[in-house]
């Protein structure tokens, strides 16, 4: 569970935040441990956002401004398996709410605890400390097992270091405008092949969790507007740009990330020939033995590419999948392709060689 001392982390994080221009509504990143959600937020006037941490179960981002009189803010979204079946804070009883309150009061017995709600009726636990030494407001809520915490602290350089009711309302407006966007259910899989990550297999339903991925691409406008100090989000990885150089038609970020121009005018991003990927869907797919082919393009002993892919049985594939072996070489994060037939049904799973497996 998230802790109140996130506010202190915010003060430290602001020391190395780079300011960059952001759109009115920005994408922060994607979390996927309890259903996949892409987070988008609106920004208060004069603020910019920088993701500090993004992985499958947590996202942390700082909102900052050049105006020293305005407060600083941090958003943290983190999955807690103890609350995996809790849709909203509204669903908790008084005992469960008291437990959450204690995570604040045990650290600061004088903190003021109250409750509010977003414009959409989602309940918010509000912890306020407005004494002379500490001045913060901490909002806590839950969405689909993810704890959402939003912390505002008064700027040390401001003339008036006291947070106001207007500041509190600004936080509520931000949380009201925070979107958890699920993948498009109408994704057309017909005849498509994707890189994939294979997850848990349910033998009772013969269903396999499959995370579909595609290469990260940037538009010509996005690439040519990059400047030093910007933060570029590549899949889940935020990259602070230190240098941008042109290399004929391509661009090089920080002397190592290549933005390669495609024939269609977009740019692909790669690091040491490894393309950055983004998740586009998390699916539960039926793996029917009579309909799905299993191909292995990797020599299970050496780990290198076979001259011709080997057809393997359903039983062998399931053994490889469940024990992670495939003899001596297992299924790594980025060495699987899945193909769908004309009806959009899974028809082929192939393991291919990657140099980092």
C-alpha cells in the first residue's frame, strides 16, 4: 500500500525534474498487472509532467511548474494484491477505511483526515497537514485494485507556504480528469502477426494470457520537436533527452537511441538494434490443439536460430510454457510471435531467436 511519506519523496524528486512542453491532455504510461490501463491526465495551467517510474504494476509522475509560488504535485498509481477485487474506495467498509487512515496517523498523529469525492462520485480519502513546518494535502483512492495517490506540497520558495481550498479543489479536478483507458475491444486481429508475451495458462478453459506488442513509432512532427531536457516516453521507459543529433535521415538520442525513418514517414525507436515496444492489448485466447500450430525457430541446446522452424506438439509446447524450459532455452520476454487467422482466431505461436535470451 502507498504511504504518506511519498510527500517527502516529492520534495527530493523535484530537484531533478526537467521542464518540457506538454499537451493539455497527456499520456503518462500503461499499467497491466490487474487489467491493462493506459493513464491519461489533464494538466493544471502552467504545469508540466515527467514520469519517474513506469512498470507493469506502478506509475509515478511529477507535476512541476516554473512559478515558485505554485505548489508541487506527485501522482503515484500502484497495484496492491490485497485489494485486487476492490473496484473503488466507495466499496470499503468503515473498518477497512480506518485501516487506511491509520497508515497516515501512525506517521503523523496530528494529520487531519476527511473524505471527499471526484466529479464522478469516486470517494477520496484526504489527509491534510497545514501546520507551519509541514504543508501538504494527500489524496488516496482505489481503482480496480490500484491505489491512486496524489500529493500536493507547498513550494519552499513561495511567499505564502499555506495550501488553500483552491489548491485542494485543483487536486480534486485533476483526479476527476484522470483517465484509466482500456484497450479498444474492437481491435481487428484478422490475419495479423504480433510480438507477444505469454502469461498464465488455464488448463480448464484452455485459455492463455497473451500480451500483444508492437514497435513504438513517432511522427515526423514529434521527432523534429524534440529538444534537450524533454522527456521521451518509449513504451514504458521514460528517457530524459540530453543530446539530439541528426544522422542523415535518422536521429540519435543520447548517442545510443536511434530514431530510424520509415518509408511511411514515421520513426521507429531502437537501442542497440533492440526495438522499443509498446503493449496494445492483454487478451485471454483459446489454445485449441487442432487449430493452433506451435513452431520453434530456436535450437533448444544452443539457443541459436534453426535453418527451418521445427513443428512441435501441443504437449511439448505446454511443457515448455509451464516450466519455462524448452529444454535449456525458455520463453523470454520478447521472443514469441503469435498469428491470427482470417477470422481473428489464434492459429500459430512461434518462438524466435533474440540475442539476449
